[in-house]
């Protein structure tokens, strides 16, 4: 095998693992090999064992026998970089950086559009393009790309990503949005694309942001076009609760459920405390209503996102109620309790929105208070933060009202004394909460030790 071909193979592997679309052209008269990245949106590579006149056209040049990397600029201002065959990783790193810079400049969406345009433009060209082989296709481009995320969808997605915590749902939504983009582009390119179910189950304690996330997802999905809509009216967000549906008449209860689905067409149907449909005295009604639910969830698949929320244990019961349910909710997302730093970040965000500023004493005190709140049963997460903030805002008003001439800064600032707490009380409860955690950790360690001991003796 030619030396250049061996190097090309090695380089292609490295570039593939970085997700580049690669085209390769092996010169017929010399041993040089040329690689184009992302249809030429990124710079190209020449692998050669001699100085050819063509090398001057390339940003990246692998020169067999060269000793060192040299990043050189021509008198005309062109960057020409040279790598020995032992420094392929440095080349790939540079190419990845270049792509990052382009994506930062144009945005990911536009970068894909550029790729698609280049691909299209090059199709009729002679020379390299006619003879090059596509070795690795990571592209999403096609002849016509009209897919764009509109401003409203971006806004909803940005609001979701700016919320502290909620990592699992952010990742999930990202995946769904990307899937839908690619599905649309595949369709443009006459490739098969299967519809995915967007229905989800949210589990988590009170105040972990389930309803907040569901609303934002509804907005984003509707704007992206994941949900088919008849009109441009507001995107419906319909909450259903067991109590709104129950009725002694089976027929009536079903009718109410159907009405909710109709109301939510083009948006989100949010079934809160979904497990409340399980095991009520009117079990037959529940079963019927759930059967209707299952049917509508399926029939309105592309017009509605159904999100069923509740506590983890209860949701498992809900899913076992009807064999069709579990398969219709392929995605289960758990919203964990917020940790202290998330809770403080949430407080900061809430205050900023209302144009208040907390002093560092305020946030320190809040963190201590949250420690104690977190150790209580039924901790209300972000909702508790909101309650504390509201109380503090009221107390601040009382305090500032006593000042003879409050300044703008006085009006905007929350200090430690605005938070309802007794420093002594906080300290004691905090110590108690810490002791509880330490006791639990010790018990857990002991259990693990014991397990290890048993395993070793068996
Ligand atoms: N990550 C977050 N950042 C900022 N605010 C949040 C966050 N999570 C929740 N909140 C706020 O906390 C409050 C409660 O949130 P939400 O109603 O979404 O919780 P939930 O999980 O639906 O609770 P429940 O189970 O009780 O219905 C809301 O006022 C919401 O704005
Ligand atoms: Mg809720």
C-alpha cells in the first residue's frame, strides 16, 4: 500500500470519530490524496510525499518526512499548515477547532444549511467533485433545506435551558428536537423517516418543575412543527386532573376525557397525578376512561404531546393499569429534588425577574434555610423557594418603608434580615439535619461493608 494511502486511512478514522463528512480523491498520476471536509465548508487536506504545486491550495498538508508542525501564512494572507505524518491528531484538533469557530459564527442550523448548499452546488462540478468518493457521511444536508427553528421555538428552548437543574429533561428535549430536524431533512432528501412518539411521563416530587417544563416543551414543539395545528392561535396547554373527569356515568366521564383531548389539539395535554385514575372505587369507570385515553393518545399522535406526571411509585401503578399505556409513553423522565446550589440559583433567577438583588448575606441565609427545608418530609423544592422569596419581598417593603428617603438601591436590595429565620434556630436545625445525613451515610456504609463481607465469606 502506498504510504499516503495508509496515512489517509488513519486520518479518515480520526476525522470520522469527530463526525466529519469526508470526501476523498486519490490522484491518478501521483501518490497524493485529497480530503474534503463537510463538503468544503471546512478546509481541505492534502496528503503528499512530494512538493506539488497543488499543495498551495490547501490549508492542511500532511507532508511525509517532515519533522515538525508548521503553521505558516503566505504573503497573500492565506493560512497554510503543514504536519508530519506523526502529527495527525494535531491536524484533526485544528480541523475540529475550525468547525467549532464556524458553528459559533453561523449557528449549527446555518452550518448544516451551508453544507447542503455546497453539496448541491458541487453536484454539477467537474474535477475533484466528479472523481471524489464519499467515505463518510455525517451530513444532514440535501438539495433543498428550508428547515429552520423559528424565534418563538428558540425562545421557549432557551427559557428551558436557562432554568437551573432539570438536566434530564433538557437532554431529552435536545434529542427530540434534533431528531425532528433530521427527520425533516431526511424527508427532503427522499429518505425514510419514521414518526416518533413524543409522549412522556414525568416523575418527581412537588415543585421540581414538571409543569413548568411541560409548558415550555409544548410551546417549543408546536413552533418547531412537531405538533400539527390548524391555526396560528395560542398553543394550548390543557391540564387534566382526575377530579375534572370523574362522573358516576361511564359515558359522561369518557366524553369529558375526549373533550380535553380535543381542547389540547396542537399542544400539550398534561395529566397531573395520573395515578389518581387507578384503583378508585369506580374502578370500571377508570378503566373505561383510561382505555379512551390510550386510544386518543395513539390517534392524535402527531397533534398532541401527552405528558403524564406524578410520583415515581404511583406512576408505575398507572402504567400497569392498561397494557397499552407503557408502550405509548416510551420516555420516562425523573425530576430529582433540587440540591442547595440549584435552589439558590433558582432564587437568584426569581429575584432577577422581579428586579430585586439579594446581598451575599441574604443568599447565605437562604442556603441555610434550604438545608433545613430539604430535610423535611414533602419538601416542596422550587415552590418553597418562591414562598420564601415572596415573604422576603414583603418584609423588605416593611423595612424600607421605615427609611426616611429610600434610594433606588434600597428599594432593590434584599438583605439577610429580610429572610424569615432565626439564626440560632437555623444553626440548630442545620446541625440536626447534618447529623441526620451523617447517620444515614453511616448506615449505608455499614450495609455496603456487610454486603462485601458476606460476599467474601460465601
Ligand atoms: N428550575 C427552576 N427554575 C426556576 N423556577 C422553577 C424551577 N423549577 C420550578 N420552578 C418554579 O417553582 C414553582 C413550582 O414548579 P412546578 O409547578 O413546575 O412544579 P411541579 O413539579 O409541577 O410541582 P407539582 O408536582 O406540585 O405539580 C413554579 O413557580 C416554577 O416557576
Ligand atoms: Mg405541577
